[in-house]
């Protein structure tokens, strides 16, 4: 079987699985909105399999978490070992391998990103209200509007994965921007200003323009490029380090919440430590916590890729 045929078949199985999960979530009243690659594959690419993706991202309301987690367990999904806490992480990953040996991975988000300064740029409620539907396997999948999708693509590129930049993330921005109508551009600029993410959006559009010669209205770039002292502009700064992101988070929180965030970074749940480091004896947990902190210090001060 050639690579393209395998990709087509694997994608078809994963799309069918996604439709099954969405139907179950809707039946449970969760009303998820599908984000990023799993959505754009059906709205802006010639065929679903043309958009590479390792998982499907679903945004739910925070109050739906327990319900959706229990539902996924019933569907045979296991939760992946990721650091967790009320402030340190606003997503959880689940995976299962079907009878064909195909892996299905779902990222369940209750905020659009983990960094505090952009985590509430767009909420589930407003994305749901402005969402549109796309049919997959004869099921109506909710996806963000074109404007919201472009905002999300720009934020995701710098806030969710600051240590790498995949070409198809820029292609996402290119395809979204290429189809915006004048009135949608006006809405995009206004919403970027209202949510204080102009610098992030400007850099994402410029990257698309550099790589794909994306046609962007000159007044859009002019307005977005104006200096406004946005806290979120830290994400487009050269030489950004994890400790800088942490400092940004701490500034966005009150004293008690900031202290809690630091604690969640330093002392993740014991279940995470056991899964991550293979700790079998509870008495050894303090040793692993100390080793984790000491080994992690250099990483906090190492710059991400150049912005």
C-alpha cells in the first residue's frame, strides 16, 4: 500500500471515530467545538487527509469536563500522562487504539491555550455561538467561524507550541486569510484589538505573507503593527524563555493564584509522577520531585526558537 493510500484510509477511520465521539458528547449535552487542524481539514483543504494532524482538538465548557472525561473512558479512551492542575494546564489528552491498530488521540480543551494572558481570548460559549457546521460522516461538526479560526491559528502558533513552527500552521493562516471578505477583515482587526492580541496576529499574517505570498489588506497590517504595549506581545519576542512565559502568567494572576500556579509546576499530582517517571514506591516520590526540579532549572532559562 502506497503512502498516500494509507494516509487516506487512516484519515477516513479517524474522521469516522471523531464523528462517533462528537455524537456521544452532544448526546451528553457537552456541545464541543472542533478546533485547529481537525476543523480546517474539512473547511480549507481540498481533502481531509491533506492536513497533517496527530490528534483532534475539542473545546468544551469547563463545567463539562467530568462528564466528557467519563464518556471518553466508556468509549475506551485512556487519559495520557500530562501535568495537570487548575491553573497549569487547560487541556487533557486521551488516546485509544482501535481493532485496526490505528491510534486515536483527542485533546480536550476547556480554554483555548494554557498561558494565562491568552487563555481566555476566546471562550467556548462565544465560539459556540458564532460556530458553523461542517458535515463529517453525515454528522454536523461544529467549527469556529472563519474570523475566529484565524484568531485561533495565530494564537496557537506562538502560545501553544513556542518551541517549534510547523509549515502547515502557517499554511492554515494563509488559507484562512486568503478567503476572508472585507467585512470579515474588519471584524478580525476589531476582535484582535479587543482581545489585545494584535502583535500576535500581525506576526502570524506576516509569516504567511513571507512563505505563501498571502494577500493581506495593507490597512490590516498597518493597524495590527501599531505598538500598543499588549501583555500578549511577549509571545512574539525574540529569545523568549519558559521562565518569561511563567513570569507573564504570574503577572496575570493575583497573589494567591500565582502561588498556586508555582506550586502546580513544582509539585504535580503523584499520579503524574508515577506515570511519567515510573515511580513505584510512594516513599521515593520526594526524591523524584527534587530531581525533577533540579533537572528542569536549565530548561526554564533556555530560549525557545527565534520568533
